[in-house]
């Protein structure tokens, strides 16, 4: 899975990932902007703009003309918005590469943001927000980010609020697009059985009109916490969902591989500690998940569980006890080896398609401005020791880093707060 990265004189970055023998090609255009780049009054604009980019260009005047052109060649396309990047992709047979790139570049560079479509799409976005409100696993994730980062770009929902969505005008979209969709902030990844020379030639032609204005930066995250924090959103649900999380490391921190292994030890598979304890032994939850999320200048370590509201204090005790165990007792060589093999197996299985490869390389470049191959990542994972795991656990699992967000029919908040300590 070799790749080649080229930075053009205007700052536009091109990454080609050859996949010999693969009949499909994926083009992913990623821009380094998302909800963390928004001003207070712009909350949700990155995501809304992503929707609007498929509503028409001068060459393709409406959404139907865009979708029909891609449907006619059996292609698929979509877009996504996160905290720190927004991506637009198209996937199809490699013989349609030029057509795919033509459509995607037109959407990215030349969207017209028709006023009538903006007003209609407001209704769509509002329904999307309502949908997420009815999805407690999604709602608790938003609540958790709000708890940690408060009323800052990192703490606000990516989709924004219904009130702010209603206020956006065409001028807002034009200004935001002009400010952020520039050459220095754009990464184009092409994964497929195509030559690097051919890909770069086509991209240079299709993106020759991209703005070369200076890229805007985002506000830095300020980490302020001295004691455990709890935030509960009472909602009538059959199952209560909660996230226990700790302030963690940014994407440039050398401890991130150890933190990722630590999350896998806790809840990385059906033999993981929390899965065995909470589901197999105690039978009090269906799912338990853990992960270490890293961004440009901040990160967090989170454990998610869904369970009956009346057992939440018990589940929290078990989780905190397992975290304390990892901070105080070295992981055995056998457990560490097995966890690494589990992680690496899933890493390679997750990269079997051109779209997954494109996202793998683009997201690394967007967050770190550097890219590791899967083999290089494997090397980083394999060199982590049991001592590294313990050091990271001691650093992460402290009261001053502890946060608990809960969504459900909860009436024992004070009982929960009493056990938030090690």
C-alpha cells in the first residue's frame, strides 16, 4: 500500500494510492475545515455547506443533473463533515476516472448555493438534527463533547442548532466557502489502479481555478478541568447510554499508539476486559466500546455503554476499577500480544476497498500533515511495551481528567457522582 504525495506550488496536496488490479477508483477531496473552525454565529455552517455543494453549479444547474450524471456511470458519491475536516468523494469504475473528477471538482469549486435551495435544505437539516435528538447513542456523544469543551467550537454539535440553521443566508455560504475552500487547505486523494502521472495531470487541470488565498486557522483548544464533571440529559428511553471519558492526547503525541492499544484492551473485542466483565459475567449491557480520539491540538479517551438506568452506578464502578487496574498493574505479555494482533487484523481488513484507503490517507494528512502507511502504523503499534501502557493509563485515568455524560431516564445522579473517583 505505497502512496505518493505531491504538493503543488499553490499548496494543493495530491496523494495517489495505487491498487493494482482493483476495478474501482475513489476520489476524495478533503478540506481542512469543519465545526472546530466555525465562529459562534457559524455553528453548523460547515455541515450545511457540505449539503449545499450538491445543489447545483453553473455547468450542472441542479442536484438532479449532478446525481443523474453519476448514476449513469454506476458511480456512488457522498460527503461528510467532522470537527476538523469535510470530505467529498466519488467512487466508480476506474475507466470513469476523468468523469468522476470532473463532477467532483465542479461541485467543490463552483457550487452556486441557490437561495431557494438553501431555504428548502433548512428543513432537511432541521429534520436531521431532530433525528439525532432521537438517537441517544448519538446524543450522548454530543453531550460528552459539550461537557469537555463547553461553548467552544469543539464543544458544539457538528450539525449546529435549529435556531442557527434557520438564520443562514446565501452570503454566509459564499463567504465561508471563499475563506476555507482554498488550495492550501485542500487534499485530494485518488485510490485506484491509475498512474500517478495521469492522476496529477487531470487534477492540475480540473483544479486550476482553485483559490490561492491564505488558509484560515482555527481557535486553539483550552483544557481547563480540575475535578470530575457530570452532565445528564434526562430523556424517556428504555436504555440509558453514557460515556466515561478522560482528556487525552493530540494526534502529534507519541503516546497515541499506547492509548489506542489501551482502549482495545478495555473494549476492543469480545474477549476484552469490559466486554467479558459487563456482558459475559454480569449480563447488564449489550454493547461496550472504547476508543482514543486524537485531533490537531486535543484528544480524549472515551468508554461508551448502554444499560438499564438503575445499574449505571454499578457499571461506572466496574469501569473505573478496570481503569485503575491498568494504571497499577502491568498488562501481561500474552494479553498485550493478543491485543496487538486484534488491532492489526482489523486495521488491514478495514483497508480492503479504495474508498477506505482514500479516507485512511486523507484523514491522516488533514489532522497531522503527515501520513503513515499501514506497515508503518503496524511498526508503531508493535513497539509499544506493557510499561508504556501503564504510563499512559496513569496519565489518563485521573480525577482531574474524568468526565461522565449520560442520556436516559436517570434519577440517581447523586449516587453516580459519589463514585466518580479512584
